[in-house]
């Protein structure tokens, strides 16, 4: 398990252990890498033409795509 996921699980367990019990193995292992939210916020502020930080490239508020 990634140390960041472990840290999040421990934090959740500290505040509400029942929530951790309800998580699947996948739910316990997923996490946002440090900096991803900061990068997204910075891109939202500074990337006026293109923003590809959310897993898809966007343009003018919608997904970019190739016209067929």
C-alpha cells in the first residue's frame, strides 16, 4: 500500500473507524498524489487556453477531441 493511502486510512480511522471498515480494498488503496490539487488549482488560474490536469484535455470549458 502506498504510504499516502496508508496515511489517509489512518486519518479516517482516527475520526471514524466505521468508514474505513466500509471501504473496499480498492477504496483503501486509492489516493490523490500530493500536489495534484495544487496543480489543478494553479492550472485553473493560469491555463486559459488548455488545461489537461484532470486526466482529459479541455478547451473552452469542454473536452478536446479530434473532428472525424
